[in-house]
C-alpha cells in the first residue's frame, strides 16, 4: 500500500492529499491536548468518536443549507473533505460563560449571556491564539468585510440549529469554536465551514445536572472523557462500531 504523506499535522487531526484534485482526507487522532498543548494525553478511541459525531453534525448542518467541507466518511478515522483555503481566524460562539472568558472578564462559570456572543481569535499556536477584533481581520487581510458577514451569518444559524439539536437530547450548548475557509470552483469562491464539530471544540453540559460532557473532562482531570463522548453519540442516535 502506498504510504500517504501528511500535508499538515495538527493537534487532533492529520490532513492528507485526497484521491481527486480539490479533495483532502481528514484523519482523526486519539491525542487530546489542552492549554495550547501544554497538557497532552492519548485517549484511545477519541478520534473515532469525533469522526462519527462530526460527520453527523456536518451532514445535518449541510441539510440546513450551510455549506461545509464534509463530503463523506471513508472509515472509522477518516473523512473525505473539500480542500479549502483556511481563513486563519477561530470563531468562538458563547451562549453561557465558561472557559477563558471567565477570568478575562471576571464572569462566573455558568452565567447565561444576555445574547449570543461571537469572539474571534487568530489561529496561531505560537502566539496562543490571541483574541482579535474584526478590524484586525480586515487590516491584516485575513478575511474581507463581506466574507466576515457570511461567516457571522452562518455561525449564528449553526448556533441556533445546534442549540435546538442538543436541547432536544437534554444537552446545553455552552460554547463552541468554528473555522471557515474559501472553496474555489469554476473561478467562484464560496465560504464554507471547515474543521470539525465535536465535543473537542464544543462545551456540552447535561441539561439536568450540568455535568460536563466535553473536553473540559480532560482539561480539568475529571476523567471519563471517552464515556462522555460516547454518551453524546448515543443521545444523537449515532451507531459506532465497538473495538476501536
Ligand atoms: N476552542 C477550541 N479550540 C481552541 C480554543 C477554543 O476548540 O483553540 C473551543 C473550546 O472547546 C470551547 C470554546 O472554543 O468550546 C471556547 O473556548 P475558550 O475560549 O473558553 O478557551 P479554552 O477554555 O479552551 O481555553
């Protein structure tokens, strides 16, 4: 078998060349990292869970007319995706205060925000993904005002849809992170959702108990990360083969 050469290796995924021009393969690893990779571990089976959960959510988001890079799941760990030019901005959506915003603004974890808040961070590990304003995005040419308008519109629609999807299975969507890119076809450029949507980049709390069912279990050494991801998959009705 021909050994595939990684085009890019991130903290939780590896990107390989796809079988056709304009496609890539996204491979989900078992590595868990937090605090800009200062904390690291391997959680056997996490990559498989995220592959299936992200497939489920990307398909549902696509059915609601929000373009995204997902084409198909190839196997337990790999997805075929469209090759995008990634916009180096992380779009963080917050419904409830948790994580980095709490110490930054002196908020108590769990306080419900008056409205959905969108924050932008520069996607740059070396700089620790600093928070940026839309003006930085325009000044440094990371995206144009009209591209950012589409990104914000898609983001708010995704938040509305996911909030409802998760509430329906007894889960509160606290916050999450999205990435977008440019897809070029026949000389036209379309903004598309990229990356993954999984408990690695969402905060998901049980609606009754507020139990954390996301990567905070790893960040805070709560244990039971894989079981939490399995619970999310189970409630979403996703069937995942055993022995991964
Ligand atoms: N997030 C992410 N990748 C990052 C930073 C944040 O997926 O590099 C997600 C994180 O899982 C959470 C949301 O974005 O759901 C908000 O994260 P926050 O800014 O509170 O940062 P953190 O607590 O991860 O430092």
